[in-house]
C-alpha cells in the first residue's frame, strides 16, 4: 500500500526571477483532499480556534494596542471639496499642552497635497498624549483655503462645462470597450428588443474596526500593528515610502475587525502614522473615525447602465449593448465586468467610462463591479422573460453556459417552490401587502496561489506552522489548524500556529475570495512534505518505504499493517535533537477558481407605504470542497445580508450644493439591523473534486437583482434604481396604476 | 426596517442620569455646560490625584481629574477630562478593551456595557458620570475560565466573524436574557436591534441567543 506519488510543477523565485521546477508530492487523489469521509477535521464543521478570545474580550485588535508612551494621532482633512491651501499654520496647535508633533504638507508632499480635491482629503496630522488633546489640536491648525469650483455628481461631472476634478485630464476617462460579433446583425435577428437604464449608488465599506495602525520606530526599524487585509502589502508600501529595506519593517495583524476590500497597503493613514511616530520619537496609534471612514477610505463606485437586449421569440439572446459609467470619486476605476454578465450572447458591445468627481476615492469592495452588473442583467432577463411570455428560469437555463449554475438554479427553484408557490402573474395578490419571488445569480473567479508556509516538527512531538496570511474574520486561522491537524493525525489545539506577521513566510492579501484557496493548499503541501521527511526517518525501523506510513489519531503506523505502530511522540523522538523544518508553498491540485452562486428571495411589499421586506432567501452556493462548513455558512449569511443592505438601504449621499457627504455616520447611512434579517436557507452544491474555492464574494453578488425581481413579481413595479427605498417603490406603483 | 427604534435600543436616554437626578447627555452636557458648570458637576467626586497637584492641562483651562471607576468588581483610579467618555476611559486609560468604539455616536452598540445593571453606550456616557456605578464589560461575563452560557453559545453557533461587534452583542444578549429567559425570535431581534454587525453574523447570533436561553432555563 505504497502511497502513490505525483509530479507537480511549481514556480520558485531564483535571484528574483521566477523559475518552474518539478517536485514529487504524495498523490491524494482528485481535488487533493483524499477520502473526505475519513477526515476528522477537513470538510467537517468546527468552531473557531480564536472564538473564546473574541467572546471574552481578550482578543486584541489594532485599535486595542497600548504601548508605553503611546501618542494618539489624528488627521486634519480638507474642509472643502475643492480648494487650494495658501497657508497652513500649526503654531496654535503646537502650543497646546500635550501636543507632541504636527506634520504639514511640506513634511511629506507625497502624502499631503495643497491641492484639495475632496472634502476629507488629508492635509496635516497631529500626535498628542490623549485622544482629546489630539482632537483639540486639529481645531487649532489654521488653514487659509482658496475655495475652488467642484462637482460631486457623476451626471453633472460629465458635462464638458463642469468643474474639472483634475487639472491634467478631463472628468470622463477613456472608454473601455468590449465587443464580439456584430450587434447590428444581432439586433436585426431579434424578435424582441428591450432597453432600460439601471442605477446603482455608492456604497461605503463600513468595516467596524476603522482603518488604523500603531507604529513604533527603533532607529530605522519600524514595527506596525495594522488593521489590514495584507500585512505584506503594508510592509512593502512603508519600506518603499521611507526608503528602508523590507527586513526593517515588521507588520502584525493578530485580530482584525473587517475589511471588505478597502484595507490593502499602508494607505495614507498608515504612512502618516509612521511619519508622526518617527517625528515624535514615540509610538503613535492612529485609528480613523467613522466619519473619516466614509469620506476617505474607499467605497463601491456608482454605476449607471443603459442596456439594450435582444432575443428571438424562443428566448435565445442574440444581441446586447451596454453603455455605462460611474464615479470612482477622485481616483480609480468604476468599471464593471466587460462582457455580458452570466449569459452567452453572440453579439455584444459594451462601452464604459469612469467619471471623476470631488468625492473620496473608490476601493475594491466585495466582488468589485459584480453586484452592479448582476442587478442590471438579472432585471433585464426577467423583463425579457415577461416580454416573451416565458418563465424567468427557463430563459436563464436556455442562455446560461455554466452547467453547475443551471443545476444550482434548478436546485434552488425546487427548494423554494418556484413552480408551486410563485404566482407567474405579477401583482396577482390581493390586499395591501403583496408577496413575490425572484431569482438572481453570480459568477466569481477566486482561485489560489502566492502563499508560502513553514512547518517545524520538534523531537518532543510539538508542531509549529507559520504562514504570513491574516484572519480578517473569515476563519483563516482555524483552517490552518484544521489542515495541519488532519495531516499529522493530531488535535487542532496541538498545532502551534502563527499567522498575521511579516516575520512569517509570505502570503498575499486576503481578498478576491482567494484566501482559503491560497492558504489551505500551502499548509497542506508544507505539512504533507514535512511529514514525509519525518517518515523517512521512521520507515527503516518498520522496514517499509516512507510512503507506506500513515499518521492518524496520534499514532504513526504502517498502512497495510496497523499493528506496526508507534505514538506520534515515539515517532518524533527518533529525530534526536534536530527538528524537521520544511519551507513549502502553494501547490496546484488542491484548489480551483470559477464559481456560480444563486439566490432566490421572497419579499413582501406594503403597497400603501412602499416598504419592502425581504422575508426569505434561499442561497445556493458552490465552494468545491468546503473546508469548514460552519464558518462557510457564516460567510454565506454575511454575503446575502450585505447584498440586501446594498439593494435596500445603503447610499452615500453627496450634497451637490456644498460637496459634502451628508450621511457620514451609521445612523443616516442606513445599514440593516437585526429586525431586517430574513430567514436564510443555505444549499450546498458540492464539487469536492475541484478542491477549495472561496465564498466571500459570490455570496453577495446576486442579492439586489433577485430582490428587484421579487418586488416586480409581488406588485408589478419594476425598480431600476438602487436602493429600493419606499419612495421609489411608490413612484413605480403609481406609474403602474397610470399604465 | 433599517430604522431602529430607540425604544428597542439600550437605554439611551436614562443612562446618563446623574445621582442628583439631573439628566445629561454627552452632547447636551458639553454644549450646555460652561466651565463653571463642569466644575460644579464633577467637583464633589474628584479624588486627589496621586501627585496632589493640578495637571498642566488644568492650568491651560482643560481640566483633568482622577476619578474612581468600579469595573467588573474592581476599583480603578483613572485620570480623565470632563469630556472623556466612559468608552475612552475604559479602553485608552484602563486597557479594558472589550467594549469597542465603532461609531462614537451611540449608533452601533459595539461599546455597550452595563452600568448599575442597565445597558448603556459607553461612547455616550461620560466617564465622570460613571463614578459610583457598577460597570460590567464583556471581560466580566465569564466566571474565571468558565464561559457564560451565552458566550458558549456564541462560540458553538459561530455567532461571530471578525468579532469586533461581538462584545456589544454579548452584553445586549445578556441583558435581554436576564430580563426574559424565554424570548420569542422576534423578541431576540428587537432586543439586539441596537447592535450592528457588518460581517452579517445575525442569523448565527439569533441561533446562539435562543440556544443559550434554553440552556439557561435548564440551569445552564
């Protein structure tokens, strides 16, 4: 029963150049994770290893770090959406007792600019002995602004006469075009052509832990506690900014209070924190306020999509044209996927532009561009189905090239009772409250790579695994324990795991639903090969080949003859005094990319108030081989709910007259609360042979589109403008009545 | 819907009622009270600071004072300004960092603590108003290494993801079950409506609270 080996090709870095090499690894079958029924940990639900720290308040987040002599930093931000700073004077601030240092634009022109392009842009910073004094100091910095014309609305900004956000380019960026086939010929084939415009608002990220860092210098060495999705990206940016080697910067993220895409790199507030700490010669904590989060740390860009869709009378989509724009604020891109979302359409043309406005810059947010694209496409599919007299599911199944998604749509439809419980005729209910059902889908990439790990097996049997990934709340730390414990046949608590530190082997940022698919294969590969090194030392004692040994349940034994056995500690004692140390990396064959996701929702609409309530969601998701079904379900719930928030409540509101965001808090910026939560039923569509696939993003994409379709099914009002607030529902209902 | 009713939140109006019966809110207090009023309100409670001298800030007109706070059954001396919130006093001065500051405006519940058995937003409570009150934070919830049944249920049901809202949800859940050990699912939702979670763990939180309630009814 010799373990089969297989050859895999991996890429290593040699003198800074990538080079492909072939290595031999145990062949653990299709999907890479072996016979799941025999597992103790992998693919079984497990509570988080750090849950007790989180429920007792012991978990120390960046916001909780306290060091001797710690100063508190704050950032002064532009009071105007567009202005030029003629003079800035910190004399009064420096005179306040307790103020340690002030940094001004001249101290670091890379971070601060005298040209303010949005209300909230960084212009100076202070550090003081208490947070209260730091706040006083902000008010004591005198700024003489030359106030300039601005524009905060993307439609107004497209006007050639609008105020220019940047002096070196226009507000409307270069169009990005995607096309295939011949749309004129396509539309000529179409029996039905529909046109509509869809609008999506700007959404704030609202990680509960604000962006922030604690920075401490010792000479030219810098230690940073960062609330980040990527410790190595913070290290690289700070080393580059301060002109010191990356080895001089250590970034630590032990506990982290959410990111959702906006916490990569040191960012301005990270550099400013390090600047303050260096100038003060003391450690500085700089956590942003909630208002600063809304103004300056990123957001999901808006999207305005003019869509034209053509189909033949039997429901086949033949042509698609889309022209869309959105605003990324002062910088970045508002682009959404550049091909028709989800469905196969032979002829299409898409042209999209980003429109700069005097508002805070966008950042990646959970499935960038996808919920916007899904909302418009899935709404259009329902409109087309109705125009053709088809069931919305039938037209989807006919045009969806993805077999797994077709199966998942069928699975969800069966579960929710699409054929039996849904009225095919919109607005067919009687009475004030009308109910309806809708469907929406997603596609996402994900995939893994870019992760290294190391494993030490000590002679006393203790095992240490280190990997410089970070747990942003998704359960990454737990899965490292699970994979290592499974491999060694030990208990999860027996593995000493270190993550969240640039002193550990490299791992990429936690984003794009790639973390599980990156980290778990790296841990699997590293522990598997470390174990093989141990087996090489043990095998001769049993007179077998190393590949014939098995580690399970705290023992090491010969697979074909379990009576030939020793305990794990007896096995590791054979090492003498030299531990096994293995540095490994991500291996192919244990993960995959490319997943669908499908949400069915039921809503009730109060036709007198326009209030919509999402009552029930059936979420069908596919993560290949699910590592931890418990934490996976938490992520699906979270994705569904963030999608409801985006579809129903959230909206960054910019006042066109003043250029300020008027709801930069958590009260006027509407978030869903506990009384808004629907029943969520999660259905798994497993494909274990594909290995691990991420879930964070596909779980949020389909929700707004599915809700829009359910609202239509309930009351006959087609809402093409997010969020679906009562005013829009009432207006649409009035339009329906007027016919 | 997205609007949460104040009635359903931790008691936001009465929490800053001072012992003399005067009602202060953080904002109203700062806006309405001149320096002399601040002195009058806090002077009786000021302890002699260890150094026995006025701080440099006091000389500049920013008054700080050393007060005593009873947190999780332990008495702590802490130097605060009149405007220092209980949240900042706990977190920055005493390193009791379970309560989190997320909105700093009483909108999210992450800083929720108990004061004399009532829930308050510690970001909306002045540290000086907390003198002589019994303050309980999430750190005081477990009995040594024995988790409170609600904490156990949060672990078991995975009612936390990033965990930043968790201390606030735990305090609200405890207050809810202390008052009603057999809540309906709707009562659980109402009881937690002052707390916001961005990771979206609500369904598991509801499960955890219902499961903890059952366990506690059975003597837990």
